[in-house]
C-alpha cells in the first residue's frame, strides 16, 4: 500500500535530533515561552524575511489574533477565497467580521485577483488570502488592489512554508502572515503549533500581548487576550525541522516533477508559472470522475485525499453566514484529488501511481 501520508516514516530521519531536542527541553525545566520559542521565532523570521515572528498555539489562532489585532470596525467585510479551508473563514467570523467570498482561478485554486473589484463594498476593510496547496497567490495584483482601496491584508500561509512569488516569501506581502505547523505541513510539528510573521513593529508588540492573556508582565493585562502560546517542546522540534525544510521542499518538488512527466492528459495537473515557487504541500489534480478514480487507485493500493469534499458555503456551520452561489468552488471541490507527495514518498511510488492513473484512463468510462 502506498500511503498518502505516514508521519512516523516522514519523521524517521530526524529521530535522533528530535529526541535530543525533547531531552534538552525537559532537562531545562522551562516549558512555556522560554529559550526554544525565542530562538525559533528568530530563526523563522529570518527564514521568511520578516522582522518579527510570534509563536502561537496553532494556525487558526494565528489568523484570529492577527485579524483582531488590525482593529477593524466591528462587522467589517473581509474578502476571502470561496474554496479555502474553512479555518480561514472561521477566523474572520470569530474575530467579529463578515466573510465575503471571492472565487478562485480554476487552474490554480487560488483567489482570482480580477474578481476582487466586484466583491468590494463600502464596508470592505481587509483581504484574507490563502496560498492553497503550497502555491503562492498572484500577490502583485492582490497587494496592489489592497493598497488602492486602503485594505488591510492578511496571508494564510498554513500550506505555503517557503513558497515564493517573484522571489519573495509568502507571509511578507501583507500586514501579517499566518502559519500552521500541523504535523502534516511541510514544516510540521509533533502536535499543534502556529506562528505569525510581520514587519510591523506595533502589530508584533500587540500580538505578543494577546497570545498570552493580553499580558507581557505577569498579572498585568493590557488587552483582552487569549491563551495561545507556542509550546517550548514544539518550538524545539520546529527548530530541528526548519534546518531541513529546504531539503524537504526539494524532495517534494522532485516528486511533483515525476508527476508532471508521467501523468496522462486525462487529468488536470497543477499550473506552474515562472514567477511562482510552489512547495507542493499538496499535489492536487482534477478529474471529472474523481470519486471513481479515487476508488480505482485505492483498489490498486494507493491512498489519496480530497481537499476538500465540501465547499465552505455548503457547510452547515456557515448557514446564515455565507450567501450566494460559487460555481468555481463547487467545481473544484467536486473534482479535486490529492496524490501522495509526502516526504516519505519515493519516485518509484509516484511512477506506480501515474501508471495506475494511465491504466484508469484506458479502462474507465463515464457513468
């Protein structure tokens, strides 16, 4: 069986370093907001190219705290992709604002900057853009639109660690870049973890308060904050994994090239553009008979995933919050299939997957 993701296998090559990091933290006797968090924050800020990194408990908190810190008027409209993972939308709602959906480009899954003008109203105050699957959004157009209309800009970088647009890292185009280090991410912790990067000194200062009950001095609370601190142990693990991130990305990009070279034309492959450095957190194809293809691959010993089976506007939790029809999101959610591209996956396995998909193209027939 070719697994979609097997984390024990993906982390096996780092085991000695991870165990040493765990022992170092345990022996230190300091487990919250200590040396490991401070060092990781400096190392990750330098990697991304931002002045500040603020470690938080998870990617959702990174988004919520960042949006709250913008001090938008209550009930502001925030433009967001109609096919994003629901966490991006939940963050807007939890911060007290109204998500307004913008359709993506069919070919890239990312927000279509050309559609932003028709979503703009007098109540629009921000854009929350998601770099889906490891592919950077077209940030030239999106950032220019935000500047033209005096909109704040938050980047959801949960899937784009190390991705670049025009040579510039995702997370550095807006007011804040929000990262998840969920274990399956390219830069994954051994549990939940997240971070915010920014070059805005005042924003960074506020976020350091609000992640810790609104306090930087014990028992003195300046803001209404949260308990959302990056754990010392996870920070130590992330320091290990960060040293290997470029190598991990290179491996995933190599696997992606094998897919590009061997997949049949019967599937729609990801689009690659010269000014986009895609880190392939997910290698998502599209196929009109996605579910049948997925079952065929499973029968051939290949596990796959769907990102995501239900679009946000059709989720029960979003009734009364999201309104309208979003045919591109519907089409993407009905046809997307994620193929194995994990660190533990090998080129010969990718070739076997491609061979199975070519065989399906020969034997498969429309319903």
